[in-house]
């Protein structure tokens, strides 16, 4: 006869998306690279354009893909090797 209310059923525990929310725009986290004009055009601001600095890989021995059959390399690499603290301490002495 009566249907249970939303509070009795419990809230939906799903992440918010554009289909579930009214006027919900998630975006793609890309940011703007310019501005819109009043005539419908778009002006690119080149100070906002992302540029990537890539090193010269002409003599690199690495391959783009790694086979699943390669053996795992276990070595004694510690997180301190990447922080540079050891090299900093050597410079100080």
C-alpha cells in the first residue's frame, strides 16, 4: 500500500557523477589554455600551454616495452638512494 521513504531505504553509496547530480560538472582537471571571445572564438594564452622537456634519447639502450618473461631484479636499493641526502652530507664534509 505505502512505499518506504528514501530515508528508510538508505542513501545510495555510489560516487557522484554527471548522471546522478543536477547541474554537476566534473571536468577533466585540464585547466584553461586561453579565453573565450564575445564573438564565439577562442584566444590561446601561450603562457598557460603546457610544454614538456624531454631528454635526448638517441643513444638510450632501454626499450619501450618490457616482456612478461623477464626476471625480476632484486637489489639493495633503499629510499635514501633517491632522496639525495647521502650526496648532500658528502658535500657538507
